[in-house]
């Protein structure tokens, strides 16, 4: 789930996996016609994750993966929303 939490900010929530998992957030700016996802610079240790410095009025699409020492999962179904 994604919710706008303030100007240029989005809060992402998901169901955590057990064990030693960490989470990569992927995003793209659909308004800017980005066709590929960019991985956030730092993984989240647990949900939720707040993404900052997003362009107001733009529609962003987000997906999350879980990762551990065995590797990274496929991306979750994506969610999209317009940032304030």
C-alpha cells in the first residue's frame, strides 16, 4: 500500500517476511515517462518505508522486493499514485 504523507513524500507499507530479510524499494516517475524502475540507494530493514524528494504533481509507481543471503525475490505487484 502507498499513501502520500506530505509534499514530495510517500509512505509504503507491505507484509514483512520472517527471518533475516531486508527490502528493496523500486520506483519510477511515470509522469516523466521513465520506463525502468530505479532501486532505492539503501534497503529498508522492515516496513514501512518513506520515500522523499519526489516531484510534486507527478505519478510514481513503486514495487518492493525481499532479499536475504539467498538472493532477491521478484518484484511485488506495483502501486501508483500522484505525489503532492
